[in-house]
C-alpha cells in the first residue's frame, strides 16, 4: 500500500468506507463479525483511512467501529462527520453546523468511537443557516483543544471551500467522485489543487454499480436506498448497464476486476486523491485494496475517462438540495 498526504495528513491511497456495514445497502447490519473482520483485514493490508459519520445508523456505525478498533486505534486515521444530526431537538437528517451543535456532536462521536480524538472531522453537508466561517471557527477550537486533528468538508462548493479554508485550513474535501460521477472535476478540484487540499472520493464504485455485480434492482433488499436512486431506477438503470459493461470489458483487458479498474482510474487522477470504497466483506476489501498495485496505460485511462455519461442524477431531488453544486 502506498501512502499520500492530504494537505499534510498521511493516509493510505485506498481507504475503507464503513457506512454499508450498518445501514443503507443490501445486507447492511446483518453480519457484524464479518464487518469487524473486514476492518481488521484492511488494517493488515495497510489501509489507514477509515470513514464513518454520526448519521450512519444514526450512531450505530461509529459504535461498530469502536468495537472493531479496540486495541488498534493508533493504526487508523479515523474520519467521522457532523452536521446531519441536529442535537437541539430536530434530530437526524436535519442540517445543523452551528457551533453549539458541533460541540454536542463531537462529544457523542468521541464516546461512541471510544477515542479521545478524531483525526479528520468533516462537515457532512453545508448548512445554509450557519455561515461557514462559524463552523470552521468551531472546528478550529476543537483542534486547539486536541479533540480533533484535521478539518474537512463534504459536498461543498468552491466558494464555501475558500471561505472555510480562510478561517481554518481544510485538510480534505469528501465528495462523490467516480467514473460515472465527474462533477468535482470542473470547479471543485481546481480550487482544491490551488489551495493544497486533498480530495476523498466517496462512492468510488458508483455505489457498487461499476463493479458489474448489480444486473437487476431485484437484487436489492426492500430497505436498500438505491431503490429510490434515479440512476438505479427504470429506464436509467437499464441504460447505465452499458457503462458497467464497458468497465468490465476494459477490466478484462487489464487483467483486473471492474472494481479495481474503477479505483485505479481514480488513483491515476492524482496523488492528492484517496478514495474510500465501502465494503463489509473481507474478500472485497482485499480486492479493492489491491487496486493500488494496478497501473493503467494512458490509453486505458483515456478510454475509461470517456465512458458515456450516466443516466439519472446521483441523488433524489430532496437529497440533491443538500449538495452544493
Ligand atoms: N460524504 C458523504 O456524503 C458520503 C456519502 C456516501 C458514502 N460516503 C462514504 O463513502 C464510502 C463508500 O461509498 P459507498 O459505500 O456509498 O459506495 P461504493 O464504495 O461506491 O460502493 C459500495 C457498494 O459496493 C459493494 N462493493 C464493494 N466492493 C465491491 C467489489 N469489489 N465487488 C462488488 N461489489 C463491491 C458494496 O457491497 P458489500 O458491502 O456487500 O461488499 C456496497 O454495496 C461509504 O462507506 C461512506 O463511508 C460518504
């Protein structure tokens, strides 16, 4: 495993997203023992960046990680997120990045994670009711107190990134980025590079779609959130299969799996980029982590980069309202 620096913070090139271990996807929350083995295997393979959030569950994902990381906390660059749970009464899925809410959130996350510090603390979504300067200032105070090491943003637009960074240096921005979700390339990535901030692509496997293993929505459990996602519904789903087929064909040419090729393409975009593929299975963490050893030719990178655009938005209309675009 190679390592890179996200604005000074050293992380493995390939991280691990823990969200699906407890919620969101088919099979989430059904096999804690395998999830914990997956975290342990990731660490053995040199993965350091592990990603969670208080909203995952809510809370249960952080609790799972506490159990998984017992005795191993110091091996990990532990990243979690605030701002999608309002602790002042409104509860989960309510934006609140006000300083008082962040203070409450951090104490909860520290307790659930069983640690005295969070390595990378992201604002999960920009809160239109709180100036980003106040949020950055509040996280800056937590950093001064040693409760947090580094400040991150998620799905923030260029202006917010600049304003936040002017108050407290931003270490990384976590946004959706993959072969079929290229939105960060035009406006966000240039600003990150200008300011020296790292990029952590989430859903780098296209929520599993780019791996070629999803051929029908019948494969999804009733509570799998992809059932409502525009890219996974109706005619869009059918059209998007052609993208997965092309990734598969290119992977055969490379002698790798589609998941590995999708990750290798992201890694080829720069050494300021550390994707966090999500899995709850040992075999898949081994497969995904091995993407770090795959080198694509210029021609293969170009072919992958010119796949047809995906049909359908990345989010439902109400979820999309929370994204800065
Ligand atoms: N900041 C944000 O707003 C935000 C939003 C979404 C996600 N995230 C973070 O990003 C992480 C990754 O994103 P994600 O989990 O949404 O999507 P992803 O990494 O693109 O895909 C995960 C899905 O792909 C499957 N999968 C993983 N490796 C595979 C392989 N080698 N072959 C076939 N299938 C494979 C997983 O199933 P199994 O688990 O069954 O292997 C899971 O259903 C999350 O865990 C979370 O930490 C952040």
